[in-house]
C-alpha cells in the first residue's frame, strides 16, 4: 500500500476511535457505491454521521483546505444514496476530521455538523 494510503487509513482509525469515544457505533468504513464514497458512517441515536477524514503529516498544511464545494456535493450525494438504500428514518449529520502529524505526535480536529447539504435550484 502506498505511504499516503497508510497515512489515510491511520487517520480514519483515529477518527473512528474518536467517534466511538463519543458513543457512536461505526456502521461502515470506506462505503462505496459507484463513484460515491464516504470515509466513515456512524450511528448516534436517530442520527447517521457521514464523516470525511483528511490526514496530513505536515502540520503546516490544513487538511480541511481539501474540502471544497465539489467534495461536499459528493459526500451529500453519497449520504443520500446510503439513506435511500437503508430505508430507515435517520437524520443525517456531516462531520469533518482533520488529523495532523505522525503516529507518535498528532492532533485531531473534529468539526461536528460541519455543513448543511446544499440545496438544488430548479429553474
């Protein structure tokens, strides 16, 4: 596995640990449907948390800069697809995780409810 893939998996492990500490149940990791993907899907009560994790070894770089409007639209489309397939009455929440550093020295930034899904305009 490429080094950046190892770093990404490690960051996702850290994010899962944080969600579990908060009382969440991890339902899926790296859920995919076609071109859509969600890093982590977790449940907390009647809410499904769709979490995107960005990990950078360089502390000077902000991992959250990688979350642009296109990425948000893809996360929302994946969440919509997942919710339609599970056909259960869950609320959706979109969380972001930024992991900076290395295995021995790192920091975690968790942004719960980081954004609302963008609305489509029908004109």
